[in-house]
C-alpha cells in the first residue's frame, strides 16, 4: 500500500490526484493562483470544425462527411455545432437540412454574414440559432467594405432586427476585434446594443495577437459594459498562446469558448476542442459537457475525414502522448506502479480518460534492460541479466541503423538468433 501523505504532500481527497486517472499540479488550486470569483458555473463548448475548420488549406468536407462529423461532435458532447454557412454551397445547405431533422443534444448553429441574403437563407433552411458576423476593425470596414462607423452600426443593427423578426436566436460576432482599441469597441457595441439585444456577444481574436493578460482584461471589460449578456470568445493561435487565452477568458467570466477538432482553421488554426476540455476539467476543475472518453475516437475520425494529421507531440491527442521509449522513463513508471501509486500517472492523465487503451513501450537506443525484459516476456523468451544486457547493445546498434524503434517482431528475430547462438534455442 502506497503512502498517500508523504512529506506533507497529500494524494488523498485532493483535486489534483485521482489514482489511475490523473495527477496534475497542486499549485493550480492555490487561492493565490486560481481566482474563481468570475468563473461561470459551467463553460459551454462551441465547435467550429465544419465552418472555420473547412477554411484550413486543402481541407474539404462532403455532405456525408459533414453529417458524420456532426454526429461525432454530438456524441462528444459539445454544446453547439457551427455547421457552416448555408449560402456557400448547395451541399452544405442540404446537409444542414438533414442534420436539423436529427435528434441532437448539441445546438446546431448557422454562420451568417451581416447580409439580408444570409438571413433569408437561414430562415428558409429552418435554422433556429445563428451567428451574425461582421468586421469591427474601423480600418477594415472603411477600406474593404467602404463603410463609415455609422454605416457599420446601421448594417449590423438592421441585420439583427431582420434575424430576430424571423424568429432566429442571434449571436453577435465582431471579428478582428483585438486589433482595435477597447475604447472604440465600447463605443461601437454600445451603439449597436442600444438598438438590438443579441443573445450573446462573441469577442474575437482573429489573428491570435492577444496576450493572456490582455484577453482577461478585454473579457472583464465586455462583462462590465454588458452585465446581462453572455460573453463568448473565439480566438486563434497566432503566437501559440491560444489555449492560454482560452483559460484567461474563462477566468475573466466568459461563458462559452470556441474551438475545433484537431485545431483546424485558417492560418494558425483554432484552439483544439480536446485541449480546451481537458485543461478546463483537469487543470481547473471547471465543468463542461464534454464526454472525455470520446475524445480519442472523435479526433481520430476527424483526422481520417479531413486528411489532416496532427503532430505526434501535440498535447492530449498526439500519437506520442502515451508512447514511452527512454529506459529511465519506463523504469520510473514501473517503480511508481509497484509502489501502489497507480499505473497511469507518468503522463498527466491515464490513456483511458480520453478513450485510449494503454501505454505503448518502444524499444530503441535509449531503452533499458527493463524494456528488453518486457519484450522477452511478450515473446515467451527467457534470458539472464548478462544476456539481456548484450541484447540491449544489439538493439541500440539496430536502432541507430534504422533511425527509430525496433518492432516486437524484429526484436524477436534478433533475440531468438542470439539465444540460439548461445545454445539457448
């Protein structure tokens, strides 16, 4: 039986450890590092895979694939599925019609421009919930759309009135918000919201240019301006701060965060749904609706359909997350297990948490005798310590030659050949 309270560090009834499930940092839950005063009771997850995700270079979804991904997202438990823009293509429109007939728990969202044609298409489609987007950077509005400030306000207000008159639940998404000033955003949004009341306001860091401190301040500002309106965040990963900015937004009181399977999206991509859910649930203990056990399956499906392959070192669902190769690492994992602290705590969480089955131990030039022993046992072979040490040297030579790990089959050939020459075959 392992000691669960050693040197003043307890592993009993604490938020950072659950045997064979996860082991994260106790520092996350200190009053000095985790101010929960602004955090909403539950964070909604809004998935943009089927809209922003399809804007990833060389990613295209057929109607059947869109429906399959939507079903998987519903199984995963996302609160909302942004299914796409009905006016973009006929196949999106028809697939949208099919999904709206299905008995989904997830809310199905249409993504619309601030344009009468988009409102009409959504209403005819039978959509109930929409996001209405428009740029809110005044330079962009002037030089791309040819709109003055007053004309921008009028366009957004009139579009919202049309949507609400059509019975649509409408959310306001002003993109490129982070590259203008808070003073201007306050003026713009207050002028809009004096005339219409959106179901929520989505703050957008389109190009991923905010720091976490700036994101937190922006969300707190919006909440102070519009205390009765839910504030959401849609951000990209331009400088690799995407997940940190999600956390900053949640801690500042955002009620919903947007993300995509695999981090798909334009340029630097959206924030991966799996990372959002796992970070909120395990590092902050903030509840979401995500079924964590579905993460691996759904992400694998998304990779196959999109033909977009994650890097092996990607957090949470990268192929390497549960592949162990270094001898010192495997030795540590086994010793911790032998001490009774669980067999799943080398990574921050167990494979089963996201629906995977187990660790994979690789045999290569950085392996140790313990891994050789495991591989021999798997093959039903026996060797003494000296023989295992010699086999390990042969593994290292072969690993250098093939520039990688040695498969069980290849090791079996090497081991049987070696043991036969030693008179053991």
